[in-house]
């Protein structure tokens, strides 16, 4: 009873940003920062958008809200892409917070024929305006040829139709501004909670669309479920069975993957991969290929840490998953992949052999490109003695609790980020430790102004350079960066 009497209460409401209408059934998360004794808790707001966390230990918390159709938000965000500010409650205190959810934006336009008549049932794709192209949304036009590409965060996009046959006429994939080239396409700026007017696209008439027939792993006995995936910069298409037929394909580059899983379930046991340049109707037969092997050297075999893989094809990069490691070795299916090894504590990745030459200044402690098209050994090598950076963030001389701290591996020669962005939050004393770091150059920033700053954003801030050496333990004082 005495403990309950000393517990705090955090109440609040989740509302729609533009109208202030309550957003019912939002998911609300209470996240204690390091040094606060409370546990992470997740609840749902009620039908009027209200929520309450009771029996909360005194301390500092980050509060987040999310619902489908809205961008996730943290309490205290100043902009859609900034971090929230933490809430501090005393042991017997209370707090009330108002979290405003912003809706995702959209691009609207029309696909028209050579007479400016809307074309129904035509697929349209939105890409983030980066190279290689990154698909973020796709849709199909309605009966009047109108498209609505929704679920977009603010940014710059290009819009493209896919190839399609209407009766006896063929229309080729076309970017807005009626071009087949990405670098000549019309860009569309998408702003916060606004529907942007996209290009009215008149796809190129004429040309050729082809059919690709895939005989997949024909030498397999019965009792397997075979899935064939065809990837291109227009996305991915899948089919099941020993024979797959993909139609209405424009000329260009494709990747074909096939994998077989026993009908009784489990992991794939057979797979194949082939890159194809399509310029005519084509039939290919995929053969079973041996899985590739990944050796992990330099760390104890009884504790290999985590080895991650994520598919990488012409349609983009997929979600990562962990590979099973047995006595320092893992196997991986044929295909195009990126690999990341997180060795056990006390080690860092010093080398990766077996991938393409590094021409971009990247480092082996980040994602490593790999094509597996037959048996070949690849090898990670770990070294002992990683470095660390102990951060203290201050503002006007006082420690700042709960502030995000961003760390990127950086190549000063190419001016490029060469590792994934690491994100932490300071504890109640304004401290955070980045541990298990490979030697190299890093850039570090502490600010509430961003959720995940890119390289160009880091360039414009009060970023600090830090050089990490093996076995090094470096203390770094940071001033809180604030946009004035």
C-alpha cells in the first residue's frame, strides 16, 4: 500500500493533428530511459483517445503513439521527423500529455492514353527519388484512370506506370514527364499531411512486352512446395509450382529466385538463383544449386554472436533475419544478399572475404554485399578488443536526460556513411555508451531535432568527429544541438 501511494500517474489523449479529433484505439507505449526503474508498458487508448498509465515509478519516460494511417509520434515532437522529449514524474506526481498524430500524405494523378482519356486498371508505382530506385507505394487506377499513392512520408518521389496490354495495344513503363529514364522524370515534393498533385502520365504506346517461363528445380522429387520469385525495378512477382509463367514483362534486367520447402513444413532445402536480361520471350530452367557457406573466424565457436542476412535484389532490400550458426559456420540460400555479423562481446568485425571489391569506402563491420550462385566459401574475421565511446550530453552546463544520440561510421574521403546509424538515448544523468565498436572514424550527434538524420542532415548540424581505436575507451562531451 505504501509503494502504491508513492506511484505516479501519466494520463493523456491521442488526437488527430489537423482536426484535434480523438484517435480511438491508438497503441501507446511508455518507455523508461536508463536509470528509471519502471518497465516498458503498452496499452490502447479508449474510444475517446484517452489513456492512463497508473502505478508508475518516478523517473523519466518517452511516450509514443501509433495507429494505422498515421505516422508514429512521440510526445514533444516539434516536427514530423524530430524526436520527442521525455516526461519526468516524481514518485507521487502526475503528468498529462497530448500526442498529435499526423496523417501520411499521398500523391494523386491520372494515367491517360494518347487522347487524354483515363486508363483504368493500370498499375502505378511511387519511388523515393534515390538511386537505386526504392519502391515505397503502388496502386491501380480506378475506372477513370485516377491513381492515389498513399502512405507516404514527406520527401521527394518519382512516379511510374508499369507495362500493360490493352486489347491490341501495348503501353510501356513510363515515368511522369513521359520518359523512360529515371534521371529525366518529374519529381513530386510531398509535404506533411498534404495530398500532392502528381503527374498525369501518358504511357508510351508501342514496344514489346514479353513472357518468361521458368521451369523451377525440375529434378526435385514430389513432396516439395516450390515458390518462384521474379524481381525487377518494377517490384516482385511470385508463383508456385514447378512451372511459373510471368507475362507482360517489359525488356530489361530481372532476377529469378526459386526455393523448395518440404510439404510437411520447415526451412527451404533446395534453391536456385539466376540473373536474366530479357529482350524476347524466354524459357529458362533453374537447377538446384548448393547453398553457400559463411565461416566466422576469430571468435569462440561456442558463442558466435548474431549473423544477419537480408535479401537484396532489383526491387530493393528486404527485411533482415538471423542465420543459424553451428560451430562457426552458417549456410545461406542462393541469391543476392547483404550480410552483417555482430560478433560476441569483446570482438569486432575486422574483415570479410568473398564479396565484390569495396569501391565505396564501406567497412566489413557494416552490411556486406554477396551473390550466392553456387557453392563458395565466404569468411568473416573477428578481432578482439573493440573500442567504445562514453558520451555525456549537456545543455547550458547541465546534463540532458533522454536525448537521442546518433553515431555513424564515416569515410572522410568519400564523405559517406559506411555503417548503419546507431541510435541511443542518454540515461537520467545524460550519459550513454556506444560499445563494441570497430576501429575507425565516426561522427556523433545529440539532439531532439531528428528521428534518424541522414548524412546530409548530419553535415549541417553540430556533428563531432571521433576516432576509435582497438581497445580504446574514449570519453566524449557533447553539447545538445538545437535548431535556432
